[in-house]
C-alpha cells in the first residue's frame, strides 16, 4: 500500500548500476505528461553515490581502467538514446572528459583537470577520474530530479530486506527501517567466502605470522604493509596484478623512461619489494591494441552476427556453444587475422595474397564441419607453418613447454612481453591484435544472444564459461599497452619474476613460509612470507559474505539459480534466479517477488559478462545492455506506482 506521502523506492547500491537505475527513474518521470504522485528514491550505499565502492575518487590515480575514454557510459547516449526517454544528463564519460578538459566541470582538482586533458579519447583514464564522472552524473541528477521527486542518500549498509504486506521493509545498519514500495538490488561487487585452498593459506598465515592478502578491491588495501626488498608472491596475472605492480613500483617513487630503443627502462627507488607472479597460463593478459576505437575499424563480422545466431531461436533451437556458436566466431577471427596479414605482409603467403584470400573465403563459407578440412587445405597451400593461427592455443602460450629453471622461464616470458608490446604498438596493422579484435566484437554479439536462456546449460557452463571465457578474457580484456611495457622493464630490473604455468601454492610448515612452484619449471620455486591474491572477490551469490545477501538467501527472499550440467547434476550458478526482464528474483519457493528487481553482477545466472560497462552509443540490447536492464526496471517501477489502486482511488477523490 502506497503511503499518503506518495511512493517510495529503494535502490540498494549507489555505484554505476544503481546510478543508471536512478537516472532511468528520473528520465521516465520527466517524460510522462500529466499529474504524478510524489516519489521518494532512497539510495542506500555506505560509499559516495555515483562511484560507489570500486570507483572511489580517493583511490590511487595509478589504477587505470582497461577500457579507453571513448567506451563507457552510465546513461543512454547516441543511438541508444533514441530508444528510451531522453536522459536528463546526456553525458557519456568521453563527453564529460572533454568538458572537464576545457574547464567546464566545477570542483575538479588541477590534477584531475590535467588528466582529463592529457588522456584523450583513446587513452586509458584512472579509475578515480571515472569515479569523478560518476559522482558528477549523480550530483546532476539529484540537483534537478523533477517535480515531486526527492532523492535521499543513506550512507549505510543494508542489513535485511523482508516483505511487509504489500510493501518492503529495508533495515539499515544504523537501526533505521525504510518502508518502500519497490526495491532494486544493484549490489555490485560483494565480499565473498574464501575457497577451501585459500582458507588453508589464510589459517596457516595466522599460525606462522605470515601475511595472506585475500581477494579484494585494490583501492581498499594498505600497500605500505608490504616491506621493501622482501619477496611477495602474487597469484593472478589479470587486471588486479597490474594494480599491485604499479602501486609497489611507480607508487613508491620508481620511474619509467624510454631506454632509447623503443622500450622502457625502470629506475628503482629502493623501496620496492620483489614480486613473484603466477597464474595458470604463466603469462599476463595480453595488452589492448593501440587503436582509436573500441573495436578495430578494419574488423567486421560476417559469420558471428546477431541475425545468424538469432536464427537458432527463431527455429526453436537452443544452441550449444562448441557446436553452434564458436564455429561462427572462429571463422571471423581467422578472417580478420589473414586479411590483416595479407594487407601488411602480402609476401608472407606462399601464393599471391589475393588468390589466397579468395580460397580462404571459399573455405570459411562452407556450412557445417566441412569448413575445417577446407581450411587446413588452404593453410597447407598458402601459409607458412610459423604464421598459421591456432586460436585455441592462445589460451596456453607455454603449453607442453618445460623450462630448465626460473631464469629460462623469465627469458621466455620477457620475449612474450616484448612481442606483445610491439604487437599492440602496431595497432590495426597487427594480424593477431585484429584477430583478437574480432573475438572481442563477437563477444558483444554472443553476450546479446545467449542472455535469458539463449544457450543450453551445458553450453553455458562447460563451454562458454568453461574454456571460452578464460580465452577471451586473457586476450581481449587485458591492460593498457603501457602496463605490458612497464612490466617488461620491471622484469629486466629483476623486480618481477615468474613462477610458471599451473602454479602450486602451499604453506611450508617446516620453514614457516609460503611456497610457489610450477611443474613445468625445473627448480624448486620460490618462498615468501607474503602472498597477495591479485583478484576480485568471487562473484557468487551462494558464497557471498554480504549480510544482506546472506539474510535474503537464508530467509528465502531470493535464491541462486540452478542449471543442469551435461551429466544431469544440478549446478549452482553465480547469480540469482530471476524472471525474464525486468529481472524479478524468485523466492526460495519459486514465486516471483513483486516490486523487487535485480540489476548488475547478480544477473550472472542469465547474462554473460555482467561486469562489462555499458558501451557509449551502442544499442541497448547489445553493448549497452545494462542500460536496457535499468530502463526496463525503471519503467516497471513507475508503471506499478502509477497503476496502484491506492493512487487511482486518491485521484478519483481529487
């Protein structure tokens, strides 16, 4: 029952997803012609609304985004803006950055204005600067939310959510209880329980006086606790690793400079620890290409398209990934690679490049499995073995390779890093980076098509999430090119060493130290008194340590989604069990929860790639899917409030 004072809505989580929901609520209110009841929107987040937790503006400016300025937005702009009510704050990050660089954004520090001017549209801004954009959007929204709308930020943690008749009761950590008509769960990254191996390492660290740093948001950590000159084991060579690396080197006064050969050299401050890095692949994520667009301009998809993949659903078929989806994207990846090779090195082919490309096109156009033998015939006749692209092998660049000792491994990794840095610098003229660009373009298409049951359960778990996600993450979700060049410089300065592929981490009770080794490296590995997990807490609702999430699960307010593995065994998915959009969670007994919605990371049960920001200008059902979700939720909430019997009765009496 809506109160006499009007409707009330709570958005739990004030980060990017929560800000998008707020923006859509305000946009829908402003777009409606006619009288409307008062609306109070409660934004609940212990951190500043807009940036929230991950994008805090007070974190180190050395922590960079892994997407360029031209990519992200939290509001619909460009083509996407025409599909929904107009945004009251129509600024993506790039347009805000341009305004800030010109001095048009008040309240920025000189350092922030300088960065906004320096980074450019294809540069990689700091996460703190992106946080400033988010804070600015939130401030602009709340400065003029529209007639009858009040936005209240509660700097509190949400502790519990329970149904109370026709409304919801939301308990906050200060003891306040909000009674609201609708709730949006935009929770973002949540703390998570350690897995059994991590738990053993943490317990052992407490017994032996070691330091174990569990998965965490990098901006939360006190990096001064890691002493100079000591060895520090770092597990993970993804994006968080580069935050660790740069904070403990340049963040401690070291300096990078061109060494005169096109590479970087590092001058240490003497305050650095020695980082011993490890991951399953043994090498870091590949760097982004140095290009002026998100998807390379020379890349276009001919096989893995929305129409082609959408034809499965139109025919009543739920596709698998390996059998139905990957062969289409595989074709596009190969086409991008060999087309680029023909353009930049036509003499590399064994036959004239134009004829070779015609033969390739003929092979790729063959429907069904026959295209693979035709592809092999093309390769045998046209491409030297050392230039042939094995896409799946990119996931394990050192597969089957043994190293006599860590020095031999370091030499191999350094060669890999130097080549990756040079490859990134070639931009659109690098065949491998263009193949990766095609894979990244295909990822957006696949993300759109497989959402909401568009893929078989086994295709989702064993195939898409099982092998393809690690492959595409390692290739297309890497750091800015600068970070790879800096890592190579640190290896040359002997401040970063590597454990090797498939590392084993253990606690050595005899010596009271952590030990890390690789079965592919001949020496016994490394020991240290410090171990840092360079990764975010697991996005898994069933292992979340959030007080609110635990309460909702335990009391059956929500439940995780179950999927069936290929052997018929149910598997608990990462996200919540929800309806089709607008996403309403199901209770423990399977009933749809009225007035309760989910947006963001906790939709990992029905969407792939929920952590990826909305792409500026992209279609709402493709690269800007998070904005479509926010819009659908806002539209449903506004409609439910407007159609409330209480308000209709009140209107009839007026």
